[in-house]
């Protein structure tokens, strides 16, 4: 399993549009991908799960992936986070 941490710097936090981008990107991979925030973990392939976390600006998240394409999944998701949400 691989994981990477990010800080959300977008003023609106993780709202519907970037959450949809993350879920769509996660759906391109076979690996099991989870989003961790504030002691909770959800399947990153579930828009309802991601939205239920209510991640604000300044939130520290971790994305973990486990499976055959876990490295590619993390690279792809990291690019979405960095382009739309933070660092």
C-alpha cells in the first residue's frame, strides 16, 4: 500500500466540482483507493463518501492506494489535487 498527504489550499475546500474530479480520476484505476481526513476514511470512488467528509481549506488529507496500479493511481490523484485543491 502507498499513501501520500496533502494540504487543501483552495478557498472553498473540497466542494462538488473538485470532488467529482477526484472520484472520476480514482475510477480510472483498479486499486482500492481511500481518502482519509480527521480520523475518517472513505472510498475515493464514492462521491457521497468524499462529500460527507466536508473537508475545508487548510484540511490535511491522506490518499492511500492498494493494488496493481497503486503507484499510477497516486500519481494521477496527486496531479488532480495539486491542480485544483492544494499541495
